[in-house]
């Protein structure tokens, strides 16, 4: 299968370049609302996540730089995938 070229916005952080456009998917069954991902993302700068109705959610998806730090912070692997952020299906911001 031939590779597909896409145009992507990038973000520079921690001395690296990340491709923007993907946001974390949170498995609500696995999420303990422990806030580890929320705190780390806020501390690193993007501040994408918050706890909504007892589950971590990307409430500021436009801030996501796709570094995947939240995946590493999660003790239950509730954040396992990063998927494309579509403004048309974006969760409401708080
Ligand atoms: S680190 Fe994992 S379990 Fe904790 S709030 Fe975030 S997604 Fe939920």
C-alpha cells in the first residue's frame, strides 16, 4: 500500500517536534479519575485533560501536541490510543 502524504501542523516542545491533530482516547471503564494524566498534562503545558463526570476527557483538544505523556502517566492503561481530532465531532469544552 502506498504511503499517504498529509499536511500536518506541528508543535515544538521538550526539544522535539510533535505532529498535532491527534487526541487521547480514554476508556471510561478503566479510568479511575485519579488525575495523574490531568496533572501531568497541565504541568507539561498543554493542559488538555480534565475529569468530567468521573472520567478523564480531552476538554481542550485544540491544545494537544500529541506527545502521548498522558498514556505513560495512566496506571490502568485507560489511555491507550491517540486518534484524529475532528472539530466536527469535538467534545464540548468546559
Ligand atoms: S491517569 Fe488514567 S485512570 Fe487516571 S484519570 Fe487519567 S485516564 Fe483516568
